[in-house]
């Protein structure tokens, strides 16, 4: 099953959002968005020359809404970084056409690990990493699809590779966030504020 990795990781994220995050309106909205995405992924919409997964619209909307409610200090940094990361994501998508040697290690895992590392390295605010991921993937997918459109004849958005890589990056970032929190607790509670993020 092509979507097995996505469904496995998406259900893990939904369980984390539903049962391990603090009960807030944002938590309920996030859990509902993950569930709707899981439901809509298999549904394909065809509009003229555009073919896309219905869940792509949910991800795009969630990315824009989540970025919009971030504090101003983080919002502009997220938007600037997203512009760079969407180009990085699009380049990985385009590299699939040439099937370079690095992809022998996995077309999903190589981009996921690289993108996760870049996000953690360049952006320290844990909570705003998640909308950053969604923005970079949603618009990066659009850039890649538009670039190859002359070769394909149609605009294809959000295939199985998109969802598998997105879910993998999100799970890697959640794991990294837990490691950050654990490390700051070992160092001392006085420094725990530096690891602000998801209220897990």
C-alpha cells in the first residue's frame, strides 16, 4: 500500500495531538485537521488541467491559518524561511526525475531527514516549526508541479511521495522536540523556557 507510511505516521500524530497535548481550542482544531487530512488523502479532484488530492487544500489552509496566528516576531521569520525551504523541497521533487544515487537510500527518508535538519538548525522556536513545514511543503509542491507541467501536460499536486515525506518530517520534528524538552529538564528547569513549543 503506497500510503502506508503516511497513514501510520498520521495516526501517530493524531494520537499525540488528541491525547498528549494540553486541551485548548488550538489542540482540538489541530486534531480535527489531521483527521480530515487522513480522510481526504485518497480523494482525487480533477479540475481542467489540474489534478490534486483533496487533502492538499486542507494542508494549505492549515499552513496559512497556523502561520497567521503566530506572534509577529516568529511569523516573518517563518515566512522568509518557508520561501527558502519550499525551493529546497521543490528541488528534491525535481531530483526524483533524475533518480540520483542518494535516493537509493530512500526517496522519502533522504529529503525528510535533510529538511528536518535544516528546519531545526535554522529555526529554534519549536512551535512555529510545524507551520513552517506545512508552508514549505504546500508551496514547494506547487512550484515543482508548475516546473514539470510542460513535460506532463497537466498540473499534478500532492502525490503519495508528498504525503509520505510530509508525515515523516512532522514525526521527526515531534521526536526532536521531545528530545529538546528532555535535555532542558536535565540541564535544569530554569532553561526550560528556551524550549517553548507544543504543549506536550
